[in-house]
């Protein structure tokens, strides 16, 4: 593990650096990676995209790392995690968990390991980063990465607030970096096919979209009690908390010690908003795409939901339904159910399901076989990380860049705010402000102290 020359992690220092950077105090060089050249069956090491993996948890070992390792034009040159046990990951260890449970056993690269993500961003041999951390770190790390001249692939949901999303989108554009929101649903054939059919008018004029998402842990499992515990020796808990409020350590607030099971932080609003952001960003991204509204948003929102009792360690909204209405009259109804996206038009409907025997159903059934003509809209169908690597090479735009990811996440934020306030809200998607409701507008940004970029 390489030593870091800069000062150790310090909240006050981090905030000062972040604010200075946002004021233009960091004059970082803009450079094009050497690896953004050439593509072929056999790629010379000098022409490979070098990637640093920030976060080495369950998602990385099951999905992210295996794909990047498999690509001949990509090389993993750094692994980073605040948990040193995860950094010491080996192929043999992952075989015992992912090999048996998911039949995935990535060959772990022998490359430098880092606890502090800033060390990865400092390295001039890193072209791009894959950010797979808890949600509260997504925007801070992504903004710091693009300012450091790195291209970014970041797990969804991108943001913890609409203000964070606007900052991220603007920073990516300002620094001219390639960005990919790492949601795979645009790469799943049934959702891709549904959108092409809808966008090419096969169901007539679209009027209603319905999306379903799974229930969260708060429904299937009671919130665990807070139990005072010492911080594990291998965990840098201060760095794990980062821009979130300082809270005492307990295992169910972070992740289980020396384990890759689903972590407790996904049920705690200091770090994550639960399923109303986690899974809605999959299905609502398809809804936005099919509605051709993935760079804008709705004009009204209302909803209702259920939360655990006050004082619970796990406190995310675990059951909900909210409705977004767009300027074109289309309504999007999103609720906890099973994962699907359904488009309803004046001449039929089509529904793409995640899982189950029938992944794509429609009425009339005949529209499923409708060919897309050469002069109609066609969207590329490729792996989301392949989309990212291709864009790094061409310096082009990904299929789900920062603006798209921000606008998709915004739907969940809007629904969450309407549920908490208990009333219908009017929204201006151009200004990204509620109309005539300052109480609601205060919730567009995280409370002071939650993030260095809160406004």
C-alpha cells in the first residue's frame, strides 16, 4: 500500500479543499489519456484505458471488476477501499462467496491498493475511475475526479439531492470529461426493445407510464437496534463517513465485518435514500428514455409512503407510490411492487419486466414483432461499461451521462420530497425549483454539513 504524502483525512481539511476547488482555486491540467487511442483484438499496453476501482464491495466483485478485467483495451491499475480486508481480496476468497453463490469468480489483478481515494486521483497513470461506494460519496468523489482530469463511471443512484446533481452535471461539462451513469437497464434487450417500439410510435400517443420497484429491507426485516461497538481495526470509519454526519459506529450502519452481504447503510438516510432512489433509478431511467424526457423533468409530483418508527437505525421510506406529470401530459406512476416499466398509449401497451418467465409483453401482441425500419429511431444495444470505454476512446457522449443520471435520480428526489411534505407540488424542470413553495425548495439541497457541496 502506497503511503500518501498529503495530510491524513480530516473533515475540515476536506471541506476547505472542496470549497476552494469550487471557487476555481485548483488549476488542474487537462490531458487526454494515452489509452484513448486505438482498438482491436490485441491492444498494446500503452493503448489500454487504465482504470482505478474506488470501492471493492459486493457490486464490484460480482459485476464491475469481472467486466473491466475481460476487456482487452482496459487495464485495472488500482484498487481502493476504506476497508483493508476488502483490499486484500483474492481470487480464492471470492470463489468461496461469488463462485458458489453467483458463479462469478473474477481474477483479482495484482496492482497497488489504496485506502484513500485521493491517492488514486493523484496518479497520472489512471485514465478513468469506477466509483462503487455508498451513495453519499458518489457526487463528492465524482466531482473531485473530473477536476483531476479523470473520466468517470459511477454507480447509480448518482446523487443525494437535486442540487448535487446539477453541480455534478455542470462540472462534467465544464471539465469536458466522459461520464457514465452505471445502470445496466438500457443494456437489457427487453427494455431496449420496449423503448424503440414506444419512441417509434407503435403504441400510438403515449399517455401513462408505470414503473414498479422491489420493496426495501425495511419491509422484510425490522430495523436492528443500535448496539455500541468498537470500530474494526481494518476499517477507516472516519473516511467511510466522509461528508455525512458524524455518527457512532455500529456494524449495521456500515457493512458486516469480513462479509459481502447486502449492507446496512442502504437503509439509512445519512448515506442512502433506500429503494425510492436505489431501484427507481433503474426503471425510471427507462421511463424517461421512452418519454424522451431524460434531459428534463416533470412539472408536478405527488405521493405517499411509509417510514419506520422515529428513532429507528434504518429509516428509509420502505413502501411508496408517487406520480409525476410532464408538460406533454404524460403521467409516470412509480410504486413498490415488482420491477417493471410499462408504457401505455392510445393504440396499445408494452411492458418490460426484470426477471420472470415473460420479460416483454404487449397488447396487441403483434407489436412485439414489429420491425424498426432503416429511417426510424435506432438506439445502440451494448454493455453499459463497454459504452463507457468506447466513449473514453472517442471522447464522445455515453448513453447515460451525468445529465441523464441526474435527471433520472431527480424523479426519486421529487417523489421523496412530496411524500415527506404530504402535498402535491408544482415543479419547474428548467430552473429545477418548486413553484411557489419555499419549504419544498429547501429540500432540494441536503442540510448543511451533509455534503461539502450542499447549497
